[in-house]
C-alpha cells in the first residue's frame, strides 16, 4: 500500500501500486491530453462520466498523479460537490475546500493541500453545499479558475457525472474540454452518445476517453508490437 507525502496510506490508486499496464495506460492518456491542451492553448480540463460508479474519481486522481510525474506543477480540484471522493482516495483529512472558498468562508491559501504527492496539490470539495450549481456558475468561481490557471502548469477538475446532474457542464467556459471515463461491461453505447450530446449542447467538447474496468490479463499483440488494455 502506498503513502502520500503526509504519510497517510492509500490503496485504491492504481497508478501508485506499480501495475505496469495501468501506469502505461495513464501515460498514454496523459500524452494525448497534453498534445490536445497544447493545441488548444489551455492548461485546464475536467473529467466526467455518464453515471455514478464508473470509476471517474479514481481515474481523475490517477491522471493527476501521472501529470505530476512530468515534474510539472499540478492541482487536482474536486468539483463534484454532491458526492466528492478525492479526499477519500488520497486520505486527505477533512478540511475546508472549494465550497468554503466560493462561499467566502475560507481563504485561497486555506483550501490548498500542498504536496499531497510531489508536484501535486489538491483542493477538496469542502463542506457539502445546498446550492452546488449556483456555486459552480458563480462569478467567484470564474475568478477562482483564473487564479489556479495562472498558478499551476495543469489544472484538473473531477466533476459529477453528466447523466446525473448538469453541474459539470457549468465549467464549460473555463476548460478546454472533458475527458470521459467509461467502464467495461457497464457504460453502454447509448450512454456514450448521450454524454457526448449533452457536452456538445453545452458548447463544450469531449477531448478523450479513458476506458476502465478492463482485465489486466487482456494482453494483445498487433503488427506494431505489444499493447495493453488496462483497468483496476
């Protein structure tokens, strides 16, 4: 079981458990996202899924860890204000977070968990609010996003499933686009179609997909060599 810099154990983050296929899969996803961000002249994207239970928060956290291994300054922000999970995945003690800042109850410095892992800062959800949509769509949120964009090389949001609530789509003006998490034997083709349609209707776009829940024994070969399907 791995530990973060604060010395607390966590065990559900696949990229930190030394599984080659998972590590390589996230490296590939990271490379593709970096090229897309560069082409779009942005350093900010969000991760979502169609429904809950598809592994979205775990995938987001693994992506953030992978980005931090490039020796870049990365911040992971839990913007799933209804069912936050990043703090649990990284074993960050309950603290003031994004909602407290947006509500004027905490300062910017108060909400940043610094160096959770090398090069990785985290902002947790904070207090579960009664008005998540209003907070994410507020002018204070706009100012907050501009601040973190200027302070970090990469900004990554974990957002709610777009098939459950529309909260994630309120970030469309702040990000280049969404990375969508789909789960083997769970997410359907119709789910994917609906996800893409909802994001497009919000005048945003899907910049990539991450497929999770695949068997690690699904090792295949092509003419160009070996590749892996990966999952956790």
